[in-house]
């Protein structure tokens, strides 16, 4: 009797071990996929990469707290989007980012100096001399460096790679706490709004903007920008 019980226990243990071993490849593949999706290797010629830039255009209150985000509604996609686009030949990425906001929303946008921005960019030699600087991430003060990038294969898989550099922007529209999410004026002259299919522009409170945005990537950009802007030094 007791030996039968012992056998059963042994079988149960064997079964559990078999299940654990059978699961290992799945766990391994899942972990590998996680790392792989974050890793890009290789070299791309100028035929094979596209440089783009965009901004999260915030409306700040008088104390510099981010309050609202300016979004443009793209009629053909039926979606609220952050503004971004390819940089022009000879244009720098930061200029492209704010130009795209203007073209797609009709509202001028400037780069916002972020009080405490984590960055891997070294300080310029004029400030710190020529000694080598550590490779660790540091907190830059009042920086307008990009706060995020998106890497995206385009053209049927890996034939081309798109790099989108994201900046934190500010729109110069005074913040009025009393007004609900404000509808902005219609299409502005000198923009690409009509040509690119944008039919509505709105300043949404941050939480509402995150709800309205159609794509996970855009929501992640707003959340990350807000957490950087509101982090204590
Ligand atoms: C950063 O900007 C704030 C607000 O304008 C200012 O008070 C502060 O002195 C600036 N700090 C640096 C290091 O530029």
C-alpha cells in the first residue's frame, strides 16, 4: 500500500518535472523575443533609412506644469495622432519636429527646455573641458535633446528602417483652467493640414489625450514625457 503511494508520488514528481522541462523552450523563446524586439543591429545606407522627427506639444501653466497636449485628427485614419514627419534635406531633427507640429496642427510649437532630462549625451567641451566623460546616463538641466526614439522597419519588413526622434514641445497658447479641452481654430493658412488629411485640432487634458490617441506608441510617448517633466530632481 505504502509502496503504491510512493510510486504515485514519484510519478507525480516526474510529471511535474516533464511539464517544467517542456515549458522551458517557450520561456526561452519569449525572453529572446523580448530582447530581440528591443535590439537593432546592422548598417543601413542612405537608401535604406528614413530620418523623421516629432514632438509632444504640451500646453504648460504659468508654473511650467504640463496641462494639455495638442493633437491633430487624421480624417482618413479616423484617429487622433501626435505630429511627426520626415525631416527635409539639410534640416536638423529638432527643427523638423517643431515644423511638423505647425504643419499638422496650424499652431507654432517650440522646443521646451526640460528641467531634468535623462540623457546619454556628454556635456560639451566648452563647459567641462576635454576630460573623457562617463558613459552612464546623466540628468541634463533645461535640455532640449530628444527624449525618445522610435525604430520601425518599413517597406515589407526589414528593407528600410525609419528612425523617429521625439522632442518635448510647447505651444504658446495661454492655459485657461476653466475651459474644457479647447477646440482650436480651423485649418490655418500655410500649413499642410488639408493636404495631409487633418480635419480637427484640439488641446486635450493629459489623461484625455492618452485616451484619445489611437496608437500605443503615441500613448507611451505622452506618458513618458509627462513622467520626465514631473519627476523630482
Ligand atoms: C533652468 O531653468 C530654470 C527656469 O527657467 C532656471 O531657473 C534655472 O536657473 C535653469 N538652470 C540651468 C542650469 O540652466
